[in-house]
C-alpha cells in the first residue's frame, strides 16, 4: 500500500471516532474578490480592503492607524495549522492573559481557515483582536486586527477589514492548488464536515464524528500520480478498496470500468464484513493524466438509499469538475 492510500484509509477509519478538530461545524465557504481598494501591508502575500476614513501607516509587521487605535499584522508561522489550532484549543493563550471569545471555521479562498475573536487583559485596557488563521501547507498564516475592546465600532471596523482578506488562489505556495473542488451538494442530505489540503469529507449532519444513525460518510481525495496503465488502474482500485476497512472481509457486489468526464474510471460497490457488522463501501477511482481522484462512500445502514446518494454525489462532483474545466 502506498503512503497516500494508507493516509486516506486512516482518515476513513476515524469517521466513527472523535477527531481533534477545533470546530465540529461544517466550514462556511468564503471567496473574496480583489478590488482596487485592496492593499498589501505584510510580508506574506495577503491584501486587505481598508474602510473609508482610516489612515494607516506602515509598521514592522503591518500597518496601524494611531488615531483610531487599530493595528493590522500579518505573519508567517512555522507551525502546522492543525498543531496551532490544537494548542489554542488547549488554552495555551491563558499564559499570556488571552482568551478566545468566539471561533468559526471556513474554506477561505480555497484554503482552510479559522477566524477567532480574542481578548487580552492586563494593564489599564483590554485589547480585542480578530485573528484569521490560514492553512498554508506545513506553515500557517496569521492575519490580525487589534483594537480597543471597549470600542464596538472599532471591533466591527476591524472585523470588516479582516473579512476582506484576499490572496491568490492556486499559486505555488498554496495548498489549494491540489485541493478537490467543493461541489454544490443541493439535492442531497450531505454537508461539508472537514476540509484538508487534498481531501474533502461530507456527512449528513456536517459533523465529524457524524451523529447520523447510518453514519454515512463521503470522502473526495486527490492523489498526484503518474499516468496509470489499465493493469495498474485495476491494481490501484483493488488495493485502495482493501485499505478502507482493513481487517474486514470484502464482498464485492460490482466492479465496473466506466468513463467519467472523459477519463477512465473504476467504480466498485462492496460490503465490508467484520463480525456482525456489515458496511456498504462505494468507491469511484478516476484516472486523470496527472492525478487520481478517489471518491469513497461508507454507510452502516439504509444501504439502497445511500448507494443512490453516493452515485449522485459522484455525478455532482464530476459535473462540477467539467464546469470548472478540471476534466483533464
């Protein structure tokens, strides 16, 4: 089994257990359009659109309006995104008299991001800070706007500027370049539950672990691989299927070679049996010129209904790929 197959298998196994996620809610999607008002203040390539009436001057790490007491900062943190969120979750900020008041998860300009509202106490004033944490491969971006916590107008102004954050999608630095598409899921009960640089996870309640009774899960992943011959495609699909539920006995119901969005695909439907437990496994592997897209559905109940949903989700995903010109 190659390392990518093993990684996805491990991810799929986790769907019935608690994951160390900072927020279990489905991430909202934000796509910011760059405007003539956007300006770059930071060493990282992020631009903000400033509100009228502000006069910012450059500082070492960003810009500040001394009169209105709002400071903007943007930094590159050499800490993986997940590790940084886990440290925040474990109250590492308390040592610096900082407290997280709110947090929300997003897919922002194609990247995973977390928006936090933080208060820092101590001294004569309480400082508020809106902080946007963005996943950038093995590193992390932090874009923040600090203000006086007692000034509600300043809080809103700071938030508006942070919400205008824009960066180029698909450049060499961005993990979004290899990220799967996020298709329109309307017409199905599935919602985005987690997003990683090369993997999307959908559940019916938008949570991991899912609380839905049939524990249905749908995962889309992109694997950068060389071109596959027909013989290697069959071996890949078989190996990947076996890695989804290791230790279970696979009962293959169907294994068909098809063409989806103009590329060869192998679609397999099977049951994974372990003791008295029987799970539906659906796998569609699309072999493109430079990568393999793998769509996997798992369900512990409502087999016929979920199989239809998995097929519909495959159609939605591949149709979206064609629409956006990704059917290479």
